[in-house]
C-alpha cells in the first residue's frame, strides 16, 4: 500500500491506496452515511433552516437540499459565529449532518458540534483533511465512514470501494 503524505498543520497523512484517509479530529465521534458535497461554503446563520433541515440560502447551488442524515463535505464554512448555534440546533432536531469533513479547520463549525455533544449528548464528528485527501473524498463514489478518536492524525475517513 502506497501512502501519500501531505502537510496539514504538520500532521495529516493520506493513505489513499487503501481507501482510508487520515486527518485531524476537530470533534470526536463516528458516523456512516451517504455524503453531500457542498462545492460552495455555507453559512448556517441565515443559510440553513434547522427546523426543516434545508439549505435556504438562495445564492447557494444546493438551495432546498437537506443535510439531515448525511455526511457533509465542505472545504470551509462562511459567515457569522452564530452559525454554531444553528448547527447545534439542527443536530438536536435531527435535521443536521451526521458527520462533517472539512479541508480547512473551522472553529465555528467545531463549536456547533461540541455544543450539541455537551448540551444534547449528540455526537457529530468533525474532521479536517488536507487538500489531496479532501479532493479524494469529494470525487469518491458512495457512502463514507468517519472514525474520529484523537487529535492530530486520529481521524480516519473510509471510502466506499464501489
């Protein structure tokens, strides 16, 4: 098995040949589901309806789509720090993503998942992959599995081998 290393805060390595990508844990947890790839960043504040579970930002290409029950794949978020509260409420309502894969560390997204874990005992893993591994997740067919159990280098994203 060939391993490809990439520098993401000096820690992430992508073991792409084995269909297992290694990155950093931002929020611990496990998830398995179909993915939804957001090519454009989303602000949860004003861009996502946490009750209906739909993207409501009219300028977003996926307006009307739901994140509920899916693993959200997005390079980074945009917008207000209030996005964390909208994400936490979406998780509480069961209308949020089951897991989140990012290309760049995002404190606001992480805080939303941490708040949901602390207040509602609902764990949504958030992981950060470097650009090469992230691009492989975006282009891979099928569902994903996330196992996020540590800090730097503790995240594993398993790709479907279809």
